[in-house]
């Protein structure tokens, strides 16, 4: 019973913080890939999407060094991090593989942990075969986590279109996830969980207020929780 309750709670939180939207996006993009395609999961970590890649040749990359946050914050992990099996161990902007090797690259919630993000984009372009597909998710705004491997709080849609375009990618699509109101709702919830009953009682009206607000063009232009991105390496 308690295991089922834990599963339901996790499912509710993933819907609440929009990570369920991210998971659905990633899985739908993986399912579009042609059977037998070689896909690199860049910054694969615990490899939560590996089980959806049975029709692909799956390769993983990560530094594989993180265990627990060095500076403890409100979003720090409560347990040690466990990596999956890693094929390419090292920096994501320097992957030891030949040019044009992969048909697709997946990189989800990794860019805030990359100190050389532009170089990583250039490396992805090098590694992809002509016609290859990049599937990427990244935060538009985030609190500190996976410390000390945390370098930026987030990116904008303009960063992706500019940097991916400069690297040579085409058919770049950037979809916003969440908005200013949903971000505030999440932070109210985080504060209530971490600061006890008094904080929960005081912040409940704010949580209800932000929970009733619907996304608008203006609220998305103010802040997003992240972006879903796809791009193609042009055919020669």
C-alpha cells in the first residue's frame, strides 16, 4: 500500500512541476526514430529513457562522478545518485567518437550542468550524421541542484535558436514549458514542504492564487520552467 501511495505521490509531483510533460515529449520523440538508429543519450545519468529505446542502438555518455550535493540547498537530493552503465565516460563537449556516427542525440535536463554549453552544441553537430536529429530539454529557470555540477540557472528560447543555428542545425523548434504562474506555484509548494506547517498555512492562499492563473503570452515571456527543443543536421 505504501509503495502505491509513493508512486501516486511521485506521479502527482511530476504533473505539478511539468516534468511529466517533459517525459511525454522525450518518449514521443524517441518513438519517432527509425528502428536500428544509433542514439546517444548525452548526460544520461540514471538513464530513465533507456527502456523506451528497445528499437534503437542505445549509447550513453556521462562524467559519472556525482554522488550527492556538496552545498545543501532546498532542491538537494536526499539519497546518493546512481548512474546507469556508461559507454562514453567523460565531458559531453569532448566525446571520443568519430564524426557523423549517431543518427540521433538525446540530451535532457543537462545543459545547466555543462560549463561549455556552446562547445557541447558544436560537438553534437559533429557527432550527428547528416539528417540526424537532436532531441533536447533544458530549464528556462531552475534552483541550484546537482552541486557542484551546476553552472547556469537556465536558458532562453533565443539562446537555442541562435546557438543551434550558428552550429549549423536546421529546422530548429523550441517549445516553452510552463510560465511565470506555474513556476511560482512550484516554488510555493517547495517552500511549504521544506518549512513546515506554519509556512504551509501562510503560503496556501498564494499557492491557490497561482494555481488558478492560466498561462498567457505575457506570463510565458516573463519566465518559463524550460524548453523542449528539436533540430536536424542538414543532409549534405
